[in-house]
């Protein structure tokens, strides 16, 4: 069943959606705990490149690709100066090496032109909206990638929406009628409780991978069953399957 057939588009007051979002965020923290934030977050450019490498591949392969890229090229200047084939070879385990190599090199060139160095630390002084505007101005950088830089590197209280988060937000009826992660991102900006961007984003991904999977979701005993609007959900049978509280090392750069 496609996402288009999962939804029941209807107009719901924003206040109702905010309360429901807060309730779901609390339930996830009750069952999964509050995810820990990194003591030493990655630099913005590190997060940007890691997010590019994470596209259309699994966590293990993207982590390996990033680690190998940094091993072969300890500085971003060396990546920018390297031959395309050398960069492609370094990131091959992450898939789509030709496309991602070109995007990374183009991104580095654009960053250097704008800031005079391979460094995005000047973003720290700017507002969230301005940062998103500047990052999405780079070819191939969308709202999700920009939001990941804001959240995981700059420590801003934002809520990135990828395909997994989009799936859960629509199934839970938080973004009724939304047909893309971009539209869900826009809809959720006003709904996520203040200070809960990191916790809610991380717990939704953990929950979506272990329980509310794209196919064959484990609906039995789901702690969010009563909140769920997914037409394809199966009957709750009391068996509860919840991912480990420690199961959050999938996050970008956690294993690098």
C-alpha cells in the first residue's frame, strides 16, 4: 500500500495536532528514553558531507565511506584538489560514488567561494532561516540535509524530516495529506514541542526501523497504536516490541 492510500486527508485544528504531537513525543521518550546528544558535535561541513554520503544507502556503508574519505584526505582542501576518480574510489562503499563525488566537490568549491575557506563555522552566528537559505542554495542540498546540519552540528532545535520520519508522521496523522518529506517538514515546524527536535526526530527513526517499518509493521502491542491513523495497521495483540534504549548509533557520524 502506498503512502497516498495510507492517508485520510482532513482538516484538523493546529492546536489539536500540537497536543497530539506532544503526546506522541512523550510516549516515545517513555518507551525509548531521551536520546543523548554528542558531547563534541561534528563541524557543520563534516555533517554536510556525511549527510550527502548517507543518501540512498544504509548507515553502515555511509559510515565506512565517510571514514575512508577522511583517512585518504585528512583535509577538505585535499578532497577538493583530488582527481574525481580518487574521491570516487574512497567513497565507493556508500554507493552512487560518481554522483556523490561530484556533489561533494561542487559543495566544497561553493563553500570556499562563499567563505574563503573550507569551513562552515560562520553559520554559527546566523539564524536558522538564514542558514537553511544558504545551505539549500548549494546544489543538491535540500531542507532535510540543511536541518541535519542545524540539529546535529549547530545544536539548533529543529526537526529534520527524511523518508522514515515522513512515513511515521503521516501514519500517525500528524501531517494529514502530506505527500513528501518536504511538505511534512513544513507542516511539522509548528507542531514539535520546543526543545524536542532532537529527541522526537531520533526516537521516530528508531521506532520506525524497529516497529513501524515501511512494510510489515509490527503493530502488535505498539505503544502508539491508539494514535495511529494508518489504514493498513493490523489488530493489536498485546505483544510489545520496542527497540533498545541504546539503539541510536545509526545517527550520522556516530560510528566515525
